[in-house]
């Protein structure tokens, strides 16, 4: 797994045997044995001209199977399509994996000027509506622990860069039900997001709508947030979240 993780950092250009060995702190003969086995199972590819290793298609297939096992994309897609049709802004789906927030699906806006995430990107906990929507569902200690695992990077003048401001923002999110990234990650970009609970009631997933701030007024953002709350509840129910189902009764 360490070798696969190292190779993944090489991107499209890949890594040489020496580079992989250095990253995983193993000798080249040992690293080569692992790489040869992974290559046999189509988990890595070796370029015959450059000798560089990249991730293989078998990992993509495993990833697709993992997503289907969770069924979140299959359940969320119709809702995402409806939101895209209504607002014509990019709709993003994220998943909380360990200490990271991963973008697992994106439906891009059809408008000429658009903003959105990229599938596979790791989003920020405190500078995105996706991240903050999940943090707001946790107790303060757990939320601050997740936030502490990332650097307080000031992307714009509106970016949250300390625990005090984060706690205050999470309180506002709890009150209204949805999170807002008001040009906090990128100037001119506004997003609104809501957490989605899995069958255990855990805020494992999150969905957001993002677009340029000139089109997404605060009034529009509020309406998007209300619509996202309805969508999140529906998806949570389909995932088997007993807490939401009991609330509806």
C-alpha cells in the first residue's frame, strides 16, 4: 500500500524505481519485487520507454466497485441532476475518508463561466462548504481535531484561520442547517453545502452547489441551501439512516 501511495503521487508522469524506493524507504531490489507483483496484477503500469511507474486501470475498477458497494453515487446522481437543471450551477459530492474530504462526483455547470471541484481532489475542511457542513454535524472536539490536521491557509481575506472563528461559523451552520463558503477559498466563488448521513447516522457524505458569486446572490444561496437540505434528507433516508426516518414519522 505504501508503494501504491507513492506511485499515486507521481501523477501522469510517474516515478522511477529509484524514486519509489526512496519514498517508501526500501531497497531497490525489494521495491522492484513489489512493483513487479503489482504490475502482474495490473495495479501499476511500467512505461517501456521511460521505465516510470504509474497506477494501473485495475485500481480504477476496484474504486468503482467500492463506490457501487456504498451506492452513494447511484442514489445521489438523480438528485444532483435535478439541482443542476434547476440552478445551472456545478453540483459536487464529497466523502469523508479518514482525515480527508474527497470529491467523488461532480456535475459541471453548463454555463460559460463556471467553478467547481474535480473528482479525486481532496477538499479543505475549514475553507469549503463541503468540509464545514460535516464539521458542523460533529461535537466541537471532533470538529477541531479534524481541522487541526490541516494547515490554516489564508486563501482570501474571508478565509477562517483560527478555532474561535471556526466555532462561531459552525454554530451558524447548525442553526440554519447548511454551510456557506462565501469567497473563503477563492475570490469570486461562492458555495453552499449540506452533510449527508449514512445508515449509522454518521455525516459521511456531503453535497454542495458552487458558482461565481455574481450569479449566486446570498438570497439564491439561501434557497439552494434549503433545497440541499431536502435532498440530503432524501439521500440519507435511502442510505438507511434510521435517525432521519424516525424524525419524519
